[in-house]
C-alpha cells in the first residue's frame, strides 16, 4: 500500500526512476500505454513479406508507414493480412475478431480493402464479398453443415468502421491501392510489360494506369461508405495513379514484383502517399504525431480527401 506521506507526483517520479533502473524497454512500455495506436487494416498491398520474381524483398505500405511517425507519439500496428477481402478479414478469427479488442479510445484505424473482394461468392472458400454497398446477402453452406451469411463490400467496411468508432477510435477510409496495370491505345500490355514490339507510333505519354478494381467501382463504393457514415476518405487510388502516370510506366514497373505487390522502395512511395493524404485533412490529427520524415512530406491536394463531416 502506498504511504500517505508520498504524494502522487513523487510516486510517479519514483516509478519513472524505477523504470530507468529496470531498463529503457520497461520505460518504453510505460510510455506506449499513453500514445495512440494507428491500426492498418488491409490486404497484401498493406502487409506483404513475400519475395519477388528475382528474389527481391516485397513489402506492403503499412510496414514503412511506421517510419513516418514519431514512436514516442504514436505506434503503428500493421494488422493487414495478405490475400484477404473485407469479408474474409472480418470472418477470420486471427484478423478482425483479434484486432477489435485491441482498439482503444483515441486510436486511429486506417481501413482499405477491395483488391480481393471480387464476387459474389458462391461457396464458402470464395474470398469475395457481394459487390456494392447495399443490404443484399447470400447464404453459403459450409462442409460442416453450418451456414455463413455473406454480405456486400460496403456492409463489411461499414460494420468494421462502426465497431471501431464505437470504441472511440478515429476511422479513416482509404480507397483501393493502385495496381500496376497499364493500357495504351497503341499497345497491349501484360500488367506493365508490352506484349511484342512497341509500334513506331507508340507514345509513352498515352500510357494510363488502372484506377481501382472493377473499373473504379470499389474506389467509388469506399467513398459512398464514407459519405453515408460521415467518415473521412482519402482517394489513395487516384492520388497514386496521378503520381504514377507522371513518373512513367517503366519507372513504376520497377517498383512492383507483379500487378499488385510492391518491392520495399515501392512500398515506401505508397506509405508517403498515405501520409500525404492523412496530412491533407483539415486540422489533421496526424500532423502532431509525425517524425521528421513524415513532416517533410507535402500534404495532398484537397481534391483527394473528403472530410465527410456530420451536419
């Protein structure tokens, strides 16, 4: 029992002194309890540890994102899972059911899915969700006789966002990560590689990158969910697409191991793009949490963000 002669300030100083004696690891754990956690929920574009076609290390943008924040002010927790859709992430015991109990008031949740959501699912092992944002459902009978009720992409995004917000977290929606898939009116590409020789009238300035899966519908559906729930949305899809088209197809292709997955330098470029978007929101709560590297990133143009404030 604490002596009544020892005041709270003195007790706190004693505790910190003990932390110093025990080591910085213990002190760090004490400090970490007082700082918000930034949770990254997504697929392999956010969290990937595979090797590329030539053995180079791949990464998702949620990994280098930590370098853009001051660890004394915020902790980045990359809980994304490769290969998941909004539906499979929500249902997998190791993903959403494990993450939601960790979220506390004042934390931040970055939510981005859509690449693996193509559906509708016709059997339980399909990973897709039902396209759209409505209330449609599909009953999927499992081998053990139980039945899963599958929902729309918008339902899963809304359900996870509302649950996190109910716990006091600040939820930000990001539209689907831009893929390395290109078109040109004069050339056919396999992702970003020309099929055959380039014609004499080929002009690289006419190269265009894909702007969101299913012809941009998942990008729009994410914006629709944000507008309906009054949640901030960053258009990561078009921010990166605009940046990539300025960089040029060949430069961008060097950052990717295939049409989805980035090497480490590519992951860092997308992480910087995410920081640009987070800084662009009015009175951004992320700005005070940034490291020197994060502070050096310019905010995105206002056209890429929607605050969606409640009336």
